[in-house]
C-alpha cells in the first residue's frame, strides 16, 4: 500500500519542529514496513498532541497493516474528526477503504482529499488507479489530464493521458498525443553493449501502431511500421502486423511472402497455413492439394500441413495420406496419434477408410511384421517393423473402437497390449478411460490408480488419478493421491484452494453433489467464485506497472480479458452447479429431506431400518472424522503462518470470511443466492443454452414473466429444436393460463411474445396437450425429447403418472440418442422425484433394462461396490448374454465422442 501524501500541515494542526521531525519518521517507518517503530513514534507524538488528526490517521494506517482492523478504523475516524480539512487524513481513509476492497468509497475519499489539496500527485495517481480498476473511463481521462498538466515531462503522464483517450475510443486524440511524445524521443541514447535493445521504446511503437489499426487508418499504420521497423525488436509481432495490414490493403503478394517466412519460422502453427489459403484465395481442392504437397515436401517433419490436408482430401488420395501419417506415428510410438486425427471421425467415409487400413496393418504386422501386404518375407523388400509398432497399433485400435462405441473390441485390443507390455503407463490409463465410458467409474479409478503406481513422479498421471477417484466419489482417496504433489504442513484441499486449482474444485463439487452433500458442493462453487474475484482484483497492481514498463499492448489485452473474466468455462461450470443446487434446495429444502428419511424408516421392516440406521451412523462418524481432520489441518496451517509472520514487517492480507457449508445448504432464500451466479452467466455465457434454461427455472419460481420470456426467446434463437425449450415453453403457457395477470400492459406484451414463439394464433392460445402430442410425433425417435414431453404430460395431468412413466421407460433401439448419458439422466431424475412419485417396481424394471444394455455401468448395478473389488481383473466385459449389440457408450464424459457417434459396418 503506498504511503499517504506528505505536505505542509494545516495551521490548526501544525506540530513543533521536534514533533514534526518525529512525524516524518513515522511516515518513513510506514514506508519501510517497520510497524512497531512507527507505532512508537505515533505514541510519542500523541502523548503531547492527543488530537493531532494526521498522526491518528497514520497510526490507524499502521494498525491496519498489522491486521488490527477495528482499532485502525477507530483511529482513522478520530483523525478525520480532528482534522477534517486535512488532505492527509482523507487520503489515509481512502487507503483504508481500498485495503478493504471498497473501491467506490475509496474514490469518494480521494476526491474529498483533492478538495483540500487539488494538485497532489500521489492522490491523483491513486485515484487514477481506482478509476481504471472500476472502469470509470471518463473520470480516468480527467484525472490523467490533471496529472499530465502537473508533470508534462514524465513519460507515464503522456502514455496514461493517451491511453485514457484510447480506451474511450477517441483514437485521433490518442494518436496525436502519442505522436507528440514520440517526437520528443528523437534524442534517445544510441545502443550500447550494456543496453543493445530499447525494448520500452519498441513496445511504445507497437502500441502506437495498435491505436492506428484500431482507428481504421491502415495505410498510416503500414507507413508507421515501415518507418520504425528497425526500432521494433519483437519481430514475430512485427511480421504478423505487416501481414494483416497488407491483406487489408489488398497487397496479397507481399502478404504471401511474409506468411511463408512465418511458416519457415514455425512450421507447426496451423494458423499460418489457413492464413496462406486465405491469402492465395484457394477454394478449389486441386489447388489446395498442390499447395500442401509442396509444403509437406518442404517441411517433411512438420505434422501441421499433413493434418490440414487430411481435412479436404477424399477417396484414394485420403487413404494414401492418412496411411502414411498413421504409419509414421505408429513407428515413432506417438501416444497422442489418435487425438491428432480424431477430427476425421466426423465423416463416416473417412472412418471406414481408417478402419480398413487399421485392420490391414494389424493383419500384416501379425503375419509379416510389416504394414504393407507381402506375399513372402523372403521376397519382400520391406524392412521388418519394430515390435513396438504392433503395440502402438493395438493402443490406437482400442482408442478407435472406444470412440466408435464398440466396447468389446476396445477391451480386446487394450488387453492384448497389456498382456504383451504390462509396464506401459498409457495402456493402464486408457483402460481406465474405457471403463469410464462404460459407466464403471469405480473400476476406472482402480485402473488409473494402478497407472499412477507405475509412475509416482508424473504429475499428469497423478492429476488424472485424482480426477477419476473424484468421479468415483472417493473423495478421501483423491485427496490422498493429490497430496503427493502438494506442500507439506498443509492439507491437500487447502493447498489446492490456495493454488486456485479449479478443475479439482469443480470435480469435488460434482462429487459432493452426487453424494447429496449440497453444502460442501456449494462451498466449492463459492470458492471458485472467489478465485475469479481475486483475478479481477489482482489487475490493480498492473495499472501502474504496465505504464512504467511500457508493456502497453499486453496491458490493453489484459483489460479486455478482465472485462470478460467470468466467461471462462471454469466459472461457467461452477455457476451451473451452484444454480442447479439452489433450485433443488428451493424445491426440496433439507428439512423436508430429513422428514422423508424418517418416513422411509417408518415404512421399512425392522431389519432394513436397522441396516439404514447403521449406515447413517457410520456416515455421520466419517463426516465428523473428516471435519476433525480439517480443523486440525487448519490449526497447523495457522501456526505455520504465525511463525512466518513474526516479523512485524509482514503486511497482513484482507481476511476472507470463512465459507460454512451448513449455512449455504440451509440458506433462507436459495433463489436470491442463485442469482449471484446466474447474473454473470447471463452476462458472459449467453451463447450456451443451459444458461437460459437455468435462468428460466429460477425466474419461473420467482414469477418473473418478462425474464422468463427473454430466456425462452434466447433458447429458441440458440436451438429451436432443443428438448428443454419445449418443456419450459409449456410450463410458461400453463402458468399464464392458470394465474390471472392484473397488469394489462404485461398481459398484452406476453400475448405479443407468444405469437412470435408460435404459441398463439389470433386471439386464441394453442392447447398445451395438442402441442405436446405434436412435439412427441415430430421427435418420435429421440429419447431426450420424450423425457421432456413426459414432464409436460405430468404437468397437464399429474394423476396420469403411471401411463406417462411407462411411456418414458419403454426403451427402443430406434432412438437416435438411446445412450448411457441420456438413460442415466432419466434414471437419476426419476430417483430424485422430477417425475413425481414412482412405484419401486417400475423403477426397478427400468434399471434392469438399462443394466441389460450397459452391464458395466455402476448406476444400474444392485451393488456397485462389487465392481471395485473385481477391478484388478484384466478380462474384458462380456456381452455374450445380450442378443443384440449394446448401444453406444457416448455419454459419461463430455470431453469424449463429442456428440454423434459414427458407426461402421464390419464384414
């Protein structure tokens, strides 16, 4: 925290010479973080002048840095009371508000200080930092203008003044200020052995060119870059800027020359190849083929041109190219070979070609030891491939068939590879992945743990093992594995939170949600929210640093990034989990869930009730032990921190309020808490349909009609055929019909919007039952659409529960989306009561049918833990008892298979 302004004291607060010298020492002690000496100096002054406001304020500032917040605020307020006309006390008050992250209040305090001392550089500088932090761009411009007038000889004054206009979009003014300052830099010292490069001036020129390009002055930008090319040392950025300018000005031949130089510099950058296609205006396949043939010949070791050419090649040329690429990868033993060509699996024709090639390679390597067909080894000119080629081919085949949903074949090839090479970590990891896709998370975690045991020093394998254990709901085991790479003297959970390891926290939140520990899940979501708040606050230190070091282009990029920080997928995933849990807590408060448990005990036999009570008692005991461990770990952590902070020079950070899981899950207003996460989702993740679905569910419960309509319109714009859109629209229609809306303007607006949504024709609203029947007919081959239609059936007639559930649980191989993900979601929703009260016999019948289709899935097993006990078995699962092959396993991992699965016909 910067020191407050030092200036002449007000006449009423003037100190004698001795005390004035002591006051200067007090300020110096604060600057040097010698807080105990500073307090001693303050006490000596206050003994003689107990009402000296500036000394009281400085004492409060020192106490604040030592973590004594209440005493600090009391002293600062007393200082203001005794010296209300002093700019020092108001500046100190602003510094205190800033340390508490109350930026708006700090800005008010700084402005009040400026009323007392309008030309204080320190106050103006601090005010400008807060204004850019809060994106008060107009205020920032005025403050930078004042600083410019006061210190026109400083480079930061010019640059900050120009940037204030740039951020407001006044490019001409920004450019004129930058150009005037550049002219004053003509007499810069020549390069010397100690300082051969002037990187700061180079960055300044790049920023000036950025302003020209953003203003649309491309010719001036090109002229500027050509004139100052020798002074710009970032040659990569220089070349990319020149290419962009040449393309905008239509000078494609020069742009092509620059691009070929860039490819020469980095032949693996796919962006440059796409830019070259655009530059040459190549749209014809023949032209592209010739271009990439030349590039592949020129850069034989580069994979990027080979991969790009596979995108547009078809037929025999594709077979030849992909065969060459696969053979090279298998010979070199590239574990990521499948990932590099996975994009080709979107085309069924290419999948058939790859499948044929792979089976041919397998046959030839097994018989002849070569990839190509040979009539006899003695007459063959082909060299025998190393044994590892067959190993990596088996590994690729396992990935190939797993992606296509053929679990039997995937297990067959991965087991063959494991039998031949039982020490290769990648094989264990992928076998775990196959089990995961089959829904057997317990066995998957066991195999991943086996992989981790083979290489305990590999952080990547450790992270994968942790993630798989969390997906198997083995939270304690996951923390133990993660603890192998965390700091000593701290618990793994605390360390990973401190390191802002958000993938871990998201997986923890999902695991807790599956275990119905909603408070712990919400705690993780709130921790992730805090991380992003810290990211936004951490930019504060860079506002002055970037202007001082002239990293201006990177600074502008950082400001743009921070403005959209909560659009990151980690925040989106955490926010979706939090909103879903808050909705569930609103619909089923925990007190009701406890009553349901008591009712279940009453309906059970004595033996069953005893078993359940023992189970609950053991669970409570485990939870108490976990809490005790966390308390002990927290105590050790605090002792460790206290030992580090013995030196009073250590400035304490702002203490965050502790997040208590019990309070979160017993919140009084869940929907208001949900809005804390929903609002950023709507602001920064509006291109995801799940955002607007969750928004509709929250607004539906809050009876916000216009906001519900907004969500429906956005959902329709993103995906008019989405199943959830139908159920939301029918719920809204039912609500409008059942509730009287007194406001005529609101009623008129709703009627108009229903017409745009196709629900209302003329003055009559379509019948909900008829709309639902048409929806079922139009999507008769979709199980997910049927699931949403059943919700509407129950909404129309809750008494027709039996017929609706029977309609839902009737599986059919004609469904295009009858996979593990959809069926698991339906089963979990039925268990949680989303389809009302369901008889146990119906639920069990559906479970058995799903178990027949996916025998490995833990969710559909009677005793999932039994799978974990058999996890060491290397035998693949057998589907010999199933008359027809199982449906695709395209479900349990959102990062796999990407949606549609391409099937192949095998002879």
